[in-house]
C-alpha cells in the first residue's frame, strides 16, 4: 500500500511540475533563451574556422607585401603599388592532391597552346603549364577553405621592359611559392 501511495505521489508531482513548468510564460522565456544560446554557440563554432582562414589569408598577404616592398625599396624603386589577390577554393576536405607546374624560359617558335591546359605565354618568352588533380573525401560533410595560390600585380608609374623582367624574375625566385602556383605580373602606367 505504501508503494502505491509513493508511486501515486511521484506521478502527481511530475504532472504538477509539467503543468506549471512547461505551460507557464516563464517556461516560454526559458525555452526561447535556451534556443538562442544554442544557436549562438552553433554559429560561433561555424565562424571560428572562417575567422582562422581570414587571419591566415591576411597574414600571408601582409608577409608577401612586406617582402616585395623590401626588395623594391632596396632596388631604389619608389612609385609603385602592390596588389595581391588570393585564389580561394571552398570544397570538401582533400584526401590527396597532385600539382604539376611546368615553366619554360627562352625563345621558342610561336605555336598554338594545347587547348586542354591553362597554358600561357607572356612577353618574357616564358611558358607555363598548370595541371592539378585533387581527390576529395566524398563521405565528409565538412567543407573547408583553401588558398590555392596568390596572384601579385605590381603597378609602376614608369618602368622599362628590361628592369620589369629583372624585378619579375627576382620576385618569382625569392618571394613567391612557384610550386604552389603563385604568379606575378608587373605593368607600367606609361
């Protein structure tokens, strides 16, 4: 008999608790506050990866700009502007990656570039071939940001072709990561 009374009392207490707690206005405010807190925590977690990516990107751009400025200042150049463009990729996480970057310096016979590659031939008789193969983790539901490479544009008020080629080769060899595919282009406003 005592067990029945205890069971009845616990059922009654649960019923009263449900009615007062879950149906009151305070309960609505509590549920709403809990939902806002959980949503905020979720979005803060999502944005943390993006914030780290943006910080890394800004740090890389700052480092590249500073290194290029030091080289140009030591070579006594004054009137120029440096623009650095990151080429960003948003995709599933990568399992493997293979990059083939070929370049050629020298004089060659003019010919058509193969249509399947993003080949370029510039005014310095250089030829670039870029081939990229990436295997993605298709089972993953997580997407990440990657910086594939940086393009650097340096705009001088006035620079002749010989000095332009010299500065380009120096920046390519000293500052840029050519294995990653970084590129540099120098133009003169005059």
